[in-house]
C-alpha cells in the first residue's frame, strides 16, 4: 500500500508578523509562494495573541496537512543545562530542567511548558520554555482544523540545528537577531555555556556589541578579537564598528539554504496578508 502524502505547512510566528509556506508532498514537491502577514502587538493581551489569530486565519484549508512552527525568541525563555554525569533518565532530566528554570525565573515557570534539547551527560543541553496557554491554543487549532502539529521549535534552536555542522571552533558565539530581539548563545568545547535573550530598545548594532561584550566578560575568557556567527535576515546590512573586538562571521547560507519560512525583509514583491482587526 502506498504511504499517504501530507502537504507541509511551515510557519514562523512572531509578535509583529506571521510567515507561512505550504509545500505539496510527493515525488515532485511543489512549494507555494510565501505569505507574510504583518500584525500589531495587542494591548492588554498576551504578546503572541494577535499572531495566533492571524495564523488561524490562514489555516482554513489546512485539513490533512502537517504543521511545523518556529517560534520567535520573543515567546521563549531559555536556560542552559550544564553537564551532570549522574543525570541519565528522562525523568531526571526534566526535574533538572525545571530546577534550573525555577532558579532563574522563579514561579513564572508554573505557567510554561518546558522542552529540553537532546540531553547528554557529558555535554549537557538547553531548556526552552513557552507559555502553556500558547501551546494549549495551538493544540486546539490542530483539532479544530484537522492538521497534524508535527513540531514546535524555538527560533534559536531551529537556526542552530540547521547550521551546526558548519560551525567550528572550541568557543562559538552564535547570535540570532530578529525584529526587536537579540538572542546570543555561547558554546565552549561543544557545551552550552550561556544564552542571552533580550529586547532591542535602541540601535541594533550598539545593543549587539554591548551584549556580546557582556557575554565575553561573564565567560571569563575574552580574547583581543572574538568571532560571532550571525544570523539576521531582517537586518541584512548589519555591521559592527571596526576595531571593536568582534568580527562577524555570516551564517553559511550558500552551503545550506535558509528555510523558506524564516523571516526576511518585507519587499514590494512579497505576498502580504493583513492581520485581522
């Protein structure tokens, strides 16, 4: 019997935009045009609410598809899970992740759903948290519109997983920038050392430089010139000042292409859908 093919829908969900790409499955997959829907952040409602309403508007014909959602770092909180040789079972890993999250975010963790990357007692992992209400509404949509919710992945983790094989060095600074937010991770000898996830309030370049300097100081091992792997598709002209102590290493998109649903600069040729009132 032939396996049933499912169309794929890939979504990027952010406070001020939703990007959606649909691809047919089969021997010759066909990708439809990318739909980008600008949204306004709601007042008095969760920061993700307007984007979720826009997503629902675009799921009318989603029955029978598989949905993969990449969540903006605006919606995610992170902690690193340093290596612990004695932690081996899934239950122990989950308890460890909850403990680390509670150390940083206190009782707020009670309203979040936690997800841990692949755990290794030698290298550790990272833990990401998203609002439980957001997860509940996404699951309800899957039932209502009859699609399979295949994967929900934070933006930082998605970008890192996509290009990690091409990142080298015993010390790796990795930055993902989107509209209004900087997320910087530091790995040392393959171990997650720290993650900084903060709003951009002023100049993107100035705040990136300040955040990198702070991370380098906290790491306790700042060299004269550090390298940072940068992924910032919404800021293609972003540069740092000369002789600032940092050199940008662009993500090698020529070797591994950018996923179609990732956010990009909205151009006049983009297919625009409007957010509901």
